[in-house]
C-alpha cells in the first residue's frame, strides 16, 4: 500500500528535467525521400526553436523538442520510446503514438506550400516576448536607406548613417548571427532591391540554414527573371509594400502571388487610400492575398485606422504587426506604432534591427545604439539589449 501511495504522488508531482540548452543540426531525408534539414535551438526552459529546411521556424514545447533532438541524433525509435516512458511516466503504446503523431505533423509541414515562415507546433501561441531567450528570433537588416527613386528616405536617420556595408561585411554579420543562434533574417531598407548583391546575401543566409525574408516595394518583380533569381537564392517570404495608385505595383503583386512563397501585403492608410479601401481590399482578395499589414501616413488618419482594421478582419485577412516597414515619406515609424496601437515588447528581445552601417538598435526607429554588429562582440550587444 505504501509503495502504491508513493508511486501515486510521484506521478502527480513528477516534472522531467528539460534537455540542456544548445544548438543541434542534421541533414537527412524523410521516408519518402524528401530533403530534411533540421536546425534545433533548445532554450533553458526546454522549449525549442526548430528551423525546418531553412524555410520555416517552428516553436516547440519540451516534449516535441525532445523528439526532434532524438531525430537529429538518429536515436532508434525503440530507444526513444523507452526514454519517453521513463521520463514522462507513460506506457510504450502512448509514447509510440505521440512520437508517430508528431512526425506525421512534421511531414505535413514539409510538404505544405506557401507556409507561414513562423509556426507554433505543439505549444500554445502565447506572447513570445514574455520568454527569456538566449538570442533573438529575428534580425532585421536595413541594407540601405535609399528608395526606388534614388533619394534617401526623409525619415531615416541618414545624418547618422554615413556609409553602407559592402557584401563581405554583410556576410560577416550573417555568419555572426547564425553562430549566435539567430534563425531568421529579414532584409529591409529603404528599398533593399537597390542592392545588386541582394541575391548573394539571401543565398548566404540560406546556405547556413536561416529563414530569409524581404520587405520591398516589389517594383523590380516586373523585371523578367529578377523575382525568380531571388527565389532561387532561397528567399522564404516577402512583405510587399503596395502602392495602390500605381499599375506596376499591382502587376508586381500579381506576379509574386503566383509563386510558391509566403506573401504579406503592406498597405499605408492615407485619406486617399481609405476612400478606395473597399476597392483595394476587393482586388487584394481576388489576387489571393491572405496576410495583410497596415500602417497610416499621419496622425490625422488615426481615427480611421480602427475602421480599416475591422474591415480587413471582415475580408478574412490575417493582420501582421511585428515586421518593420521601410522608412519613407508615407511610412514614418512613429505613426505606425502609434496608430496601430501595438506593443513593441519584442524589440531588443525577440528581434534586433541593424542599420546600413552595422549599428544595432533594439528595433526600427528606437534610436538606442547597442553596439556595432560587425565590430563589437555578440555577447556585449545582447547584454545591452537584455538589460
């Protein structure tokens, strides 16, 4: 009787010790021959961040993290089942079913086109900024503050940024970010497609295993072969900054929506665009847009912003708030933050922002320099960001 009572209380209060934190990698293939690249970052609390085929970030609970850990180590299934039985106090049949179900879900994700670049798997989608991370989840890289017309953005701090890093310097930053465990890089500006080496930077990140994104006005996507060049370099997702009064912008959006890539469309809310909002949303829906980002051009549009937000929800668009928007006369960052009524708790925690000269800010428009990503140690930058 005493033994049964002891086992009863042990099962109630049993909490398995999480796996030790660290980074783990493997290259293999699925049972049907599909390529499988796994990059796993285990945090102190046992939860994991998995990069799947350098294109999708999965947030995992400790149990799912442990399954992937054993997949990377190529632990035989019978050993995993035995280990799970001991650690989680479950019978072999339950352990087998849990492992098989997780692998099936992973297999489905591998074969799902146009997937959201960041997915929560086997863990409740809670505020990611509430967790203490060993490194941010994303690095926003402003490659230039020049715009498509060749001018410097009026709102960007061009007086402080005196030069743009060259290709080799951005390569060093990308390498350093990967070594620090940062799984996601977003190239922004200004207009990043002005950079002739953009495809090389995307290719560099993809070769390491990072998920890569691009924030652009997309006008160059109408050039024959340019969009495909970026896609072949390994680009995973795009935020397309729509210019609703320009036919070329709509043409470019149609072109990118036909490709196998996740697209978020950004709309700057002005008095003019608000008057045509129903027409714009109708066209976006017809093109196949599912993900939408909205900001406003001035304090004067503040009162109409919630109306546009509700209308977007009625159309079934998923609203995205946590990606930066290129500095321009129509998209000053202070108006975006104020009028979207959003929190930027992730700045300096979940993401960092790098200016064209390598200086690191907690987030776009937060003019607190944490150091220079090229010249200062990652440890000193992250310490300042976390303090």
